[in-house]
């Protein structure tokens, strides 16, 4: 597992605003940063227990504090501008600023056009593309004041191959909207020293939400910690040195000297038989 050192730096004293951090990859990124003593704004919809998925902003905050960080739990649905504005205001009031934005919140429906209700299409576009853009727009004035500002977007590399559009057009459009934010924001705010990069896993990640997809066997997936370690390696880099990149988790960790990914497998016995993730 990746540890903070002279190569990767540290997130000690940094404030991270992480969307969708009540569970899964977002929470794993929060916990990894908390081990450095970072301050984490847990911005997610789940204020009360979900009937099917464990974890709320409050339980995630407790875990962050237990891991050594400072936490601010904020119930925030990023589809609504007023909630995002208030969440960012609360973050600045509590911690004095924002150093890092992690656009992690996402909605998924791997359905074809005729099987995707408009309501589901709107949900994915509102949370994925629009939400990432809105959270970035709202945080950027504060990121400009940081000594090492980063925006990290959990979205795939842009690839216009038809195979990524035919089976689930609406989902691909929404995730590529997030990826286009990376391209545009990286260029627009390059002179301000704000790093804007994307991160995507090479294999499916066994989050609580993945368990709702019946054809995916979690035993052939990896744990969220691989994405958290990769995110940590990106976010501790000097922001002016790396922007506009589309990273895979394996690529980032290999650059940090980690080439054995077996410990990240849900079942190490299946480490050689993992599913490939979408968009690779």
C-alpha cells in the first residue's frame, strides 16, 4: 500500500471537498487522506440510513475522525446549486478554505436507449456532468487561494470508439461530460496553477453500489483502496507539474513504485482473473 513519503508528499493540513464520500471510493479517498491528518468535507446525499446501501455522511465523518483526520459532514445533493453553494460555504467557514476538490459522486445505469427512462437520463446528466461542472465552478475561487490546488475527477479517458456508446449511450455521455470538464478546466485554469486530472480504475471496484449489479461477481474485482492510493499519489504532486491527464489507478501506482496489485484484490486467489472495467 502507498504511504506518504518524500516522493508523494503529504496531505497533512489540507482541506479536501469530496462529493459522494459517504461510502465506496469517495469514502476510501477520504480515509486515506485522513491518515495524514487532512480535513475532509464529506458532501453526499445520504443524511439518513439508506434502505439498501450502508453509510451516511455522519458515519463516514466518524470514520475519518477515527483515522486521524478532521471531518465536516454536509448533506448535499449536487444536482441543486443552493446546496452546493451552502456546502462550500460551510467548508470554508469550518476549515478556512479548500485545497482539493474530488468530483466522485456519480449515477450509473448500464442500459440501452429504449431501456433508459428520461428520469434516469436526467439523473445521470445532472449528477455526473452537470454536478462535476457545478462543484468545480463553486470551488475554484477558493482553490485559487491554495498553495497546491487540485481537482480530481473520477471519470474515464475520452475514447470515441462505438463500443463505449452502443450498449449504454446515456451513461457514457454523462461520464464523458465529466471527462470533458477535465480537458476544459485544465486548460482554462492552467495559469492559476490548478491541477485538473481524471482517474479511472482498470478493474471494477467492489463498492456497496456494485453489489446491486447482479452480473458482477465482487470476488473478481478490487477494493476501493487501490483508487484511494492512486488518488493520494496524484493529489500530493505539485499542482503545476501535472494537469489535464487521464490516469488509470495501475499507471499511477506503478509510477509510485507499486507493481504488485494482488493485495488490492477482493479475493487474492482471483487476482489473475479480474474483470476489465468499462472504457478500457
